[in-house]
C-alpha cells in the first residue's frame, strides 16, 4: 500500500518575519508572505511565536532535501491526504 502524505500549514517566523508555512509530514517546503494587516494580527503573531523559527537558508535546505527525495509536493505528484492545502 502506498504511503499517503499529509500537508499542514501554520504561522511561523522566517528571518523574523511572520509567514504562513506549508509542511509535508512536518518538513517545511513553502511559505506565503503575509499582508501588512496579517503581520500585525496578534493571533497570527502569537501562533508564530509558539512554532519553530526558520531562516531562508533552512527553507532552501529542506526544499533541496525534498526535491532529492522526489517528495516536494509542489514539484512531484504525491499521494496526499489533503491536496487542497497545497499552495498555488
């Protein structure tokens, strides 16, 4: 039976900027830059403060790993539990 991968997303800081980070099985692979209002939202900032922080270098390293393993959800067709969460 093929493995089904789960996509998740949560607010995190990347180089001290709050973003919406996307994960495949808890490995970050992409993020969306937030609008000005979202960057100032206390709930978004609170969530980001609770989650791991990343640098752009971290994201590139994780993405390179996922590409090497052919598991990057944006670039490869994976059997996903929730494909609707993939960023556009």
